[in-house]
C-alpha cells in the first residue's frame, strides 16, 4: 500500500512540510494491525529516521505503542 505523497518545501525555512498527518499514520497502523518502522516508511515514502521520530512522538502522546521484536520495533495502536 504505497501512498504517493508529494513532499513540499516551506519557502521561508527551506524545510519539508508534513504531508502525512498523525491521524493518517495511526489509521495505517490500525488497518495493518501494526507495522515496523521500515514498513511505515515504505508505505508513505519517508526516510526511516523521520518515521521513527514521528512514531516516537505519537507514543509519547499515548496514541501508539511499540514492542521490541528481535532487533526491530513493532508499532501498534493502543486500543485499551
């Protein structure tokens, strides 16, 4: 499920603007029943460090949870 996202730069700062909302990331994890960082990065055409930071922030906001499986993190929606 690759999502075609166009990356746009802010003219003043030169930084890329967010093209995928937090709600879209949470919805993706919910629909997939969980996913690894690389799977999320691939689905939204993002770099892994960017996805990791976003998912970590969502975890701090109690919107997702992570579990370590082997050397990878599995990100899931906390339905409790």
